[in-house]
C-alpha cells in the first residue's frame, strides 16, 4: 500500500550513505561464504566478465598446519570465557611458550614478544635499549637525548629503509642511524666490516654521541651470510651496546648440533624468529626473544602485557609446537638445510654458474696432530657442514670457452647480429 511504499522510500533515504553491500538485514551464512569464494577464486576480466582465477590455489596443509589454523579460531572463541578462566588459560599458554622457546633456541631466561609486522619486535627492543641508556627518556623525551644523541648501527646488507623505519618508530632524527659497510677484503660478501664498525663507534663517542643499538645478521636478507657474531658481541659488551640478531640461519639454533658461526647469537641481547617460514606452518606470529634486565623498563617499552586477549596470541604457536615436538621441528629445519646443500652440489657441476651465498672455506692442512683433533668440540665432529637454507647464484662466462660472452642457455642468439637491444637488456640476468 501507499504507507508501506512511503516508509520504504524514507528508509532508503536514511540509508543512502550506507554501501549497497551492507544495506538491509544482512546475508545468511551460505551467501557470505559464497562471496568469500568469489573473492578468492574469481576475478573480473576486461571490467565486465567474471572468470575463474587459475592462479588462486589454497595450499594443501599437513596436520600441524590445519591445527594451527584451527588455533586462530579457538583463540577468538576463548575470549568468550569467564574472566577468571580466560586469565588462567592465557597465563598457562604464555608461560609454556616462554619456556619452550627459550629452550628450543638456546636463549635461556629470555622473554618472547609476539608481533605481526616483521620489524615491530626490533622497534620494541630498540625502545628498551634507549630507556636503558637514557633513564630519563621515558619522562623527558628527546630532551634527555639532546646532549648525547643515540646512534643505531645497521649493516648495509639490511633491507633498504630499515634505519629510516627505526628512527621514525622511535621518534629519532635520521642522523641517529649509521650504516656500516660490508667487508670486501676477501671478495664480495654481505658480512659487516667489524674493523670499520669499531672505528665508527670510536668516532661517535669522540663526537659526544651514545652508541645504543647494533643490528647484526645470522643470514643476511639476500645472500644469507653470517656476521662475525662473536666479535660483534665483544664490541657490544665493551661499549654497552644492545646487540640484536636477525636472519634465517637462527633456525639452526634448534638443531642438535649448532654451527659455530651461529651459536654466538645466543649471547646477544635479542633476536627475531620467523617460525612460519622455518617450519612451513601458516600464520604464526613473528617472535622476538630478549633478555630482561629491568621489569619496569620492559613494561614502559611495551614488551609485556597482562591482557588475556593479547596473551592468547601464542595459542597457535602452543598448539603447533605440541603437534611437532622437538624432533619434528628439527626435522623440518634440517630438511631445508639438506635441500639447500643438494642444490649447492648440483650448481657446482654447472660451469656457467657462480654461487654467491655459499662461502668457500680455505682448505685445511691434511696433517693435524692428535691434540688439535681432540680439542675440537663434539658438535664439529657430528656435523661437518651445515649450510644456510639460502641459495643465491648468478650466471657467468664458461671457463672452458672464455671467448663466449653469452652463456649457452641464454635466449640471445650470438650468431644473429640483428637481435633487438631491448631483448639484450631484458636478458641481462645471463650476462652480468
């Protein structure tokens, strides 16, 4: 009737600012799931037709992966518990994960911080380092830093913009970030130049600046090289600098035998774990483990929480580690190292490929006395070589045919002089 139509028109006017998808009384569960299906597996073609997106394929998950995804739903459901029951469960989860992580990665008495953004944990420990060096920073702000401004040292192998990101998050000027070049004396590497770092620190101290934070790598982002962590730790202790370590080679800390180059990471002040990539389990939070020295400073730096809803963030990790166990986690990490070694060995057979990420060690003397053999640690006898799970290589000229300027499998035909210059440019991967 007329009254009903008038009422509907009036309602439509009132809802005119609401998006069309949200108007009305809402959709049923089946309709919502159908929309999710269309969102993932269908796409618009030419702005008109809707076709199946062939590239959209959900990954097949193993038992641990399915359990981890279930844990996210359970964490949301747990928030409906009574406050006392929720708090009890959350405290138990947090305490278990704290103990397990510190033991698994040989970082005793450490405290975990769970975060979704890659460098959020580094920002938090950087803030803690500032509070430790400048006790009045929490109350006076930058005025406490003005007389002796802080300095953050970051390897040039770090992702571009990391220093700028840290300064922005910590409210510091860009002049507080110092990039340390890599060592090139023994060929191109992505290892931090320790000698130059010491010189930079001495110069900054002489200029009335305060060294605060050093970011090192156990597996640099691109090539996967490991910094001289033992030497960096000595420098950090001498100058009272917070040492943070990052990189995929930290995964080997969970193995039965740890490479000596990575083992020194356990004496750092903090490091970040990426268990989603290391264990092949979806949607686990990044974890930053750090050594707690002052609970008050830890609290004001935002590294701890008493909110049970935030503490439930570790439930997927708790269920994942329960499912894998120590041997299951080690087997996944070991498999990636073995896979990398197999690829290394196969690439060695190709004369037109030069490996970048694999470091060549000098041949040791064949004859060694018995004293040197018995003085070696047991780990060196158990594991001869554990490679980083990072493989980087580039093409080169064939040593057996030095006259060739293009590798045999290049798409450029060297006999055809009419090749387009653009084609040569886009095929530069084979000629650099």
